[in-house]
C-alpha cells in the first residue's frame, strides 16, 4: 500500500491525521474558553459529552489518530536518520531557510505527547473515565462529580507547577503546529512557490490564536487563584 510503502504516502498520513488533530484542538479550545464566561455553561458541555456513546466513539477515534500520527512520526524520523547515514554525526549547519521547529519536530512531538498524558490525568481520568467506571475522583478529601470540569480547571490551574508544565507544553505545541500547519499543505501538494509563504503566515496566525485560547484559560484561573 502506497500510504505505507512510499515516502509521499507516509507524509500524506501524517498530514491528514495532523489536520484532524488540529480541528479537534480548535473545538477543544473553543470549549475551554466557555469556562472563561460561565462555569455552569462549561459543566453543561461536559455533561453533554460525558460518557455518552458519541463521546466515547470520538475519544477512541481521537486516540487512534494520535497513535497513528505518533507512530508515523517515529517511523519517518528513523528513516530520515537512516537515509542521512554518517552525515548525522557531522557538524550541523543551520541555514536561514530551515526552521528550528522543522529540525526538532520529533523532540517537540515528545513534549506534546508528555503534556497530553498530563492533561489526560488531570481531566480525562477524573471525568470521563470515572463516569465510565461509575466512580468519582477524590481531591483533598472531596468527591468530585465527573461533569464538574469547572472545579477541575480551578483546582488544576491554581497549582503553579501545573501552570508551568502547561506553559511549556503549549509553547512546544505552538512550535510543533506552526511548522506542521504549512507542512501538511506542502506534503499533499497544495502549496506552490507563491502559496508556501502564504500558508506559513496563515498557519502562524491560526496556531497563535489557538494556543493563546488555551493559555488564556490557564493564566486566567492561575491569577484568579492568587488575587
């Protein structure tokens, strides 16, 4: 199958799964921003999703996308290292046309995955999984409803170490997505000499707004806990 056997096919898989993950992040960011307006409205969304069949199907689908994207990223990295051979031990010459993010996509991806694991522990584990199991998470001796996302946001982002971890995670996510956004259009042949630069500008704007949306929630509740 050309999606597995050819370099172009593997890049297409990376592009398609990456585009789907960006769309999910956009939805997730918009959902999180509701918490800036109303905790009750945010909890209503959490209850609507919860452990319903469509949310579970979406969760499984998302997990499959992340797994495929990560596996292909690891695979492409190994193939690229093998293709370079002994050249990878030579002095690395950095050219102005080569982005820092493009040279460190795999490392950035590792940071993103680690941040995702932390995020799953802080929210998915204490919400959807608890609802599936018919139990509740306990924080500081208090039983938390699986749909009380507003409380979990307030609690999580009142802890400075979680805030610091999320800031690092979101910074890595920005670098990863800012390169990945225009790269996916290039991989599927939707960017000529004129549109490559345009996709880079569009991608930087889109990804910056996306990450700022997540960051605004983190910082809002952190400073709210202080003042």
